[in-house]
C-alpha cells in the first residue's frame, strides 16, 4: 500500500492481540493445562506461518491488509504459546 511503511505497521499487528490473549489466560488460565496452551499456541503459529507466504503473494491492493490480518491472528496464537 503506497504511503505506509510495513516496518512501522506490522509490529503493531503482531503485538495487538498478544496482550488480549495473555489477559484472557490470566483470568481463565485454570481451564487449560500448560501443555494444551503451548500445543495450541505453537500449532496455530505454525499454521499461520504456512499461510503467510501465500497471503503475501496476493494482488498488491489486497496483500497489505491480508498480511496485517494474518499477523494479528499470529499474535493471538503467540500470546497463548
């Protein structure tokens, strides 16, 4: 997207839901074992990282926003890992 610097925007996308996921786990952390949280977090991160190269190669009008969305989802999973 012209006029936007990905180096300034994408870190916010990754860290956007990390705090939300961490707060959720602090509040309801006894429902899930540590092993389930780690497996779900790293499993979700691996699926998102497999999808990221596909999303980046989309058309130029869509790939910035789709990459941002995928990185937000990655942040949520990395907050639970």
